[in-house]
C-alpha cells in the first residue's frame, strides 16, 4: 500500500504568543516548533497499517517554512520512509495548504491507497484541511476517527461526535482518515530511529512546483491581538 | 444586499441553539434556512421568530443519517440552484465536518469557528481565536462565492429582540450521490446530556477527583443545575473520565455561561479550552493555584466537602 501522512509543525503549547508589530501575524523568531500532537496519532496509524500489509511505504508530507524540519524528521525517526516538504509561509489558508498537499502527493509519483492526518492542528484549529484534501482528490473520508481496523482494501472506522457517541463507517480504500486521540498510542522515536532518519530522503518543493499561487488565496486574516484579559476575581 | 443561507441540524423537534444565534445576528438581512429531512413545526416557529425568510426542507434517498459525502452532495446541489453569497452553519461536529467539503465543491474559502462577526454591507468580517485562545485575529473571505462560515456555539449569544420572518416552508428534492463511506452503526455516548461544546453550564473535575467513581458528586451537582460534566486532561489520562469529556487545547473548546472547575490547577492548556466562559468558579485547596487568576469566584477548600454543600444549596435555591 502507498500510505501518506500529512503533518503540520505547530508552536509548542507552552509558547508565549506575541502578535507581530503590525498585527499581520505572530512573532515566530523565538518559537519552539513541535509536530502537531494529533499528527503523532496519524503517523502511528500509518506505521501500524504498514506493518500489517507487507511491502507498504509511508510518506510524510508537510507544507510550511523550511526554518525547522522537526516534524518531518520526527515522523521519519518513528519509522516513516520518506518525506516531502512544500516550502511556504506558515500562515497559508486551509484551501492553499490542501491544494499544496495534493500537489506534493501527485509529485511523489505514487497513487495513494490511504492518506492519514490529524483531526485538527492545535494552532489554528480550523479542522478543514483533511476534508478539503479529500474533496479535491475525490476520495471518501472520515474525520475525528478514534478506531481503525481492516484490510488493504476495506476498513471500518469510528468517528467521535457530540456526547461521546460514535458513528461507525465502512470505507473502501483509497480514502482519507483524520485521526483523534484514542485511535492508538504513538511510539517514541528510538535513538537508532533518529540516527536513521537523518539519512532518509526529504524532497523539498516550491509552491510553484505544486501548482499553488496567490490566486488560490481564499482567506485573509489581519489584526492579530491578545485576548482581552479577564480582571482577576 | 447579500443573499444568505444558514444550514441547520435538527435536534429532536428543535434546531440547534447556534442556528438561532446566527439568525439573530443577521437581523436586517434576508436569510434562508435549510435542513436535511422534514422540519418539525416547533423548529419552524423558532426559525420564524428569529427572522428566517424561507425554510428549505431537503429530501432525497440515503439521507436518513449523516454521511459526509451524502450530506455534502445534497447541500451542494441545493446551494448551486440558489445564488447565495454566504452559507453559515454552527461549528458543531457535523458543521465542522460538512462545511469545508461543500466549500471545496465550489472552490470557495471558509472561515472556521468564528466567535463574532459583522456584515459590513455585503461583506463578512469575522473574529476568531487561535493558538488556543492565546490570540485573536480578524478573518475575511475572498475568491469564488458563496463564502462559507462556521460559528462557535454560545459565542454570539441570543438576540433579545429578534425581527420575525415569514419562514415559508419549501420542499426541495436533492441527490445524495454515490456514498463510499457508508454508515454502519451509531453507538450512543455515555451521556444523553447536551454536549460540552453546547452546554450553558459545565462542572469539571481534575486530577484531585482521585478516581472515576468520585465523578458521581459532580454529576449530582450537574443534574441539579442542568450542567454537563467535563474533565481536565490529567483526569482523562488517569482514566477517571473518557476523552470526549476533556476540556482544553487537545480536548474541547467550550464557552458556557458558567464554568465550575473542581480540583483543576489551571494549566495553560486547560485554560485554552475554557477561558472564554462568561463566569468561572474555581474550587481548589491551593490558594496559589493558577486557576484563581482567571476565576471570577474562587473557593479555597476541599472539593469533597464543598461540592456536596453547593449541591445542597442549589437544591434549596431551586426548590428541588
Ligand atoms: C488568525 C488566523 C485565522 C485563520 N482563519 C482561517 C479560516 O477561518 N479559514 C481558513 O481556511 N484558514 C484560516 N487561517 C489559515 C489557517 O490558520 C491554517 O494555516 C490552515 O487553515 C490550516 O488549518 P489548521 O492548521 O487549522 O489545520 P487543520 O485543518 O485543523 O489540520 C488538520 C490536519 O491537517 C493536516 N495539516 C494541516 N496543515 C498542514 C500543513 N501545513 N502541512 C501538512 N499537513 C497539514 C495535519 O495532519 C492536521 O492535523 C487562519 C490563520 C490565522 C493565522
Ligand atoms: C500538548 C499538551 C496538551 C494538553 N492538553 C490539555 C487539555 O486539553 N486539557 C487539560 O486539562 N490539560 C491539557 N494538558 C495538560 C495540562 O498541562 C495539565 O497537566 C493538566 O491540565 C492538569 O490537570 P489538573 O489541573 O486536573 O491536575 P493538576 O495540575 O495535578 O491539578 C490538581 C489540582 O487539584 C488541587 N487539589 C488537590 N486536592 C484537592 C481537593 N481535595 N480539593 C480541591 N482541590 C484539590 C491541587 O491543588 C491542584 O491545583 C496538555 C498538556 C500538553 C503538554
């Protein structure tokens, strides 16, 4: 199986967020970046599916700045085989990100059997990218998935909805699945894993390479501000 | 003037509260509402009160239960015939899953989970928190129309003086198309209560609850005041409560009128999920617990003593 995982790099949750001087984004110079926590579940699920289906490959894809490639290296240290980075600003909108991910997957030359992602990125919390990507690729998809089982062609997944209720879906692959906490327990990267990851292939592409331009911009954001402080009671 | 559609889910015989919040906020505009399936009379009455012009009941095969593809195809087909400028929905489980799909079918953009917005003439401008509420920014949309927006439940509040609308009911045939992710079963959740994200009052327990059985005292209080029970991540990771109950950065983001935190220290990741609550009450044995810096009312003491006393007082007060 050709398995793809979308991983985003987000500021460490302890990071102090400071709007940039002109309010156009945040100060990114002193941020420590980590792999989006939900994406660890996606990487783990990819490795579990790979282990159950001999001959499968796991490719990680990320759209973002090149400053730091922590998230991709971590995914490869956990066991992913190779990685694609589409170099771009860290504040593209969901539509552009999804279009760039689609372009990177196509550039890899492999037809996806399964695409995994986190259910949401903890910095922008849009919960959009997986659904947009699936719609662009015309693939069935299920989001907020807490249970996964099945073969290389048919899977059963559980989607968590309000009140902890679960919707159980039967899905024919290829498909896109967005993972929530509870689906598995992500492994830690081992030291040999980290050493090996340094030698695994990481291909860098530009937005132009994947056919994304300014004309694809759908969302404009501005006026970044700190929240109004509640007076201590 | 902008032509606006609000997509709503049905919840028993009513629409979800967030639909009425959105309608109330759009007073002065012509707004249609669409739902999948038959719309009960009570729901239509509520929609009329809050200003809906036309109420479209979308009907077709394979739409009895939510499926991402079925609902997306049906809604896309309906919207394509309507020349709408904006499509709104609540940022519920369903809204968050469905709307990005439909937006993409129109190559359009979407503003996610705004907590407030204005229409400047024909143009939408929203506000949304990000980085877990550590910062806010303005969101605007451009490119192909319609533009799509989801709104966080309980954030706008109800319009106290809504303008009534005709709410003329129309039936529209829609096509669910090919469904490749088929729903096989729905497993009911542990709680029949309102979901955390929609609850008006939340009582949450932290690591100090010590075990799952002790959550009973929070449930007793919740039953008296009509609250939903939540938990911190420490409580969830220790197995006292399921992940569906977790409030915080990697759990649910909530905005109730009243949030009662019992034995929760107030870590930044917990605050991220509940800091926009209107009134925060904290019960903690440690007077220096960070939660007290965000609380409107703080009680320094043992939750196992204080919670039962509060429950009794609420019972007296409410005559229960
Ligand atoms: C203030 C502000 C407001 C914004 N508002 C909006 C808005 O309303 N609408 C909008 O379209 N955009 C908006 N954006 C842009 C937005 O923040 C994101 O960059 C984009 O929407 C991605 O969404 P997300 O990070 O929330 O990802 P989600 O959709 O929440 O992420 C889900 C999963 O998709 C995958 N994924 C997401 N991003 C990447 C990536 N870069 N590379 C690889 N995988 C990825 C990951 O697996 C992740 O777990 C806003 C940005 C800011 C700064
Ligand atoms: C990436 C990441 C994501 C996270 N996401 C979340 C999240 O979504 N939600 C979340 O909650 N946390 C989250 N956390 C964890 C967070 O940092 C804290 O560890 C967690 O919130 C602590 O939970 P707590 O307040 O219940 O426990 P503690 O911090 O252990 O606090 C227990 C409190 O109870 C008090 N206490 C003890 N006994 C009593 C008593 N008898 N009566 C009254 N008070 C008593 C103590 O004084 C203490 O203040 C996340 C952490 C990370 C790194």
